[in-house]
């Protein structure tokens, strides 16, 4: 893309040089101010295209430590300089035209070669304007767009010069300076358009409708609860977008990162020139349960809680949970951490809420265990089979593992349950089995039962 921009800019510079030489030579030979003004216009176009070529080369330089947003605004500076040249051209043309209009004698010769050079310049301008406009759109280059505007205005101004030459040929020599003033008007119009766009870029004015477009497409991305702020600013061929999105505070960090990536991909797919930066803000959704709110509050404070139990006691809430912390932490400090969490929960749910915290050591290190003795395994299996058989809806104990560590037993088992059984019923049935086995085996530190639908493979 960078090579394409430089190639079209270089070609335009060569074309401008050729047209400048041709127009100035014919203008001096015929005395036509219209042709001379076009020659000066083409000379300034050549200077402008040379500036564009240099600007394109610099603007495509990658970002560095002193220019973290790249060098794209070099194109805008070049375009602003081109605007100044356009207005200087207009001032000179108007001055000379007024002098000739006030002069009693105007010597202008309308020759076939003067017409020929203007027609040739129109043809060249058409091809260069199309090429520059196409590449400018593909690369979002403001400098190339400025060049395309130059060549497009040249087409109109050259056409006015042809009209002036036609008036001279018909016997109206002052038609030439009048045509020159027409050229100046076209040049001023082109300069005004270019200058306005360039200044908007230099002062970081957002393209019209860009922020609204970004907001609409991002709001439709799954996982985005809202868009709280969009800032868009152009920098050369790049459109920098700073975006703040709202995501549910219940989302785990990994899921939040996925939402951010999805937003970036969505923006870049619709706006290839964009360089989005997405920040997320946690947001409380209206459909959060009390248990989810408790977990979210704990997560925000960096606390780990589980086994959250929520009860409705009259008009008040009662919340209980297990709070995990470092097992080597002094109890006084652990209690202070739990009090901080309880205060945050009351601030969220109201002072009337009952909050009960069970502090337990966090299992930071793996337990080094070994398979239990065959006799122990057989005895626990027999008791599990008996307990499952006594629980309606459960059957077929399998995948039993019994491990031993420091005199404590860790039991894991699977069993099948009726596929249509509600989850809460299956959970309660598994709990009854676990309690029954644990009551006969005080050495069991942890027992985990997993219920599978009856049609699933073991």
C-alpha cells in the first residue's frame, strides 16, 4: 500500500512538471494570461505534488518512541502548505487579470498550439485525478486526496481558459483576463475545500458521523452492555478510535478479553483504516441474582468466595458463604479482610442484610496422595452402591477413585441419574449419598459426586 501511494504521487509529479513546461511556453509565446495563469497553476501543482511525494514517504514511517501515533499528520501539513500555494496563485492571477482589464490594449494570440496544450492538459488531468482519487480512497491518504482535488480543479480551470481563447478568436481579447479570473475562482474554491479538511485533521476533528457509526456497530457486539464513550481522531491515513464499553461485572477476565477482541475485529472489518483502543468498565446488569452480586463484589475486592447461600427472611436478605484466604494468615488479619467484604456487601444490598462469613484456608498447594488400600476402596464402593440404591433416580456407581493423604481420604465417584430429573433434585440426591457415606467414614476429607444423565456413556 505504501509503494502504491508513492508510485501514484511520483507519477503525478512528473505529469505536473510536463504540463508546467508546456503551458508556460505557450503562454509566453501567445501572450495569453489565461494560459500563463494555467502554467503558474501547474507550476504550483508540481511543487504541491513534490511535497505530497515527500509527505507520503514520511507519513508511512512506523511509529516510534517520540511519535507513538505515527507520522500521518505530515500529510496534513503538506496539504495545508498546498492550500497556501493555491491562494497565492489566485492572488497573482487576479492581480494580472485586473491589470489587463484596465489596460486599453490587450495583445493575445489564439493559436492552435495554445488550444492543443490546454486540451492535452485536460486529458492528463482527467487520468491523474482518477488515479489519485482511487488510491486516496484505498489508502485514506489526505495528501493524495489533495492532489486529486488539484487535478480536478485543473480540469475546470483549463476549460475556462479554452473559453477565454475562444473569445479571443472571436474578437473579444478581454475574454482572456476574464477567463483568468475564472481560473482564480476555481483555484480559490479548491483551496477552501482542501484547507477546511486539513485544518479539521490538524485540530483532531472527528469525521462526520464516524463516532455514531462506531457506537452503533459496537453496541451490537455480543457481551457489550453499552458504550459509554467514543473518541475518534484522524492521523494521516489512520483513524484512531478510543472506546469505552460497558460489560457485565459478572464476566470472568478471560471472557472480558474476548469481548474486547470481538469489538476490535468488528471495527476493523468495517473500517480498515481504524486503529481502535478499547477499555472496559464493569456494569451491574438488572437481572443479576443476589448470589451473583455477592460473587461480583468479592471478585472486585480480590476475594475468593464459594458455597454462597441466599435466604429471604421476611423483607430482608440473609447471605452466607465460605471465604478462602491464605492458611498462614493471622486470624486477626483474615477477620479484617472478611469484615471489609461484609461491609461492601451491605453497601450493595442494604444495611438490613444479614452477612455470615465462614473463613477457611485456601488450598494453595496440591495434596500429595496415593491410591487407598484395595480393602478401603471395596468398602467405600459397597457403601456408595447401597446409598445410591436407596436414592430414587440414582443408579450405577462407576469411575470411583479413593485417594489417601496424611490419614485423610479423598473420594470421587460418578453415577447415572434419570435424564429428566431437575438439577436441584439430582444435586440433593447426590448430597444425601455423600452425607451418608461421610457419616460412616470420618476420615473422608472431601467427597465429590458427579451425576450423569442415564443415556450418557460412563
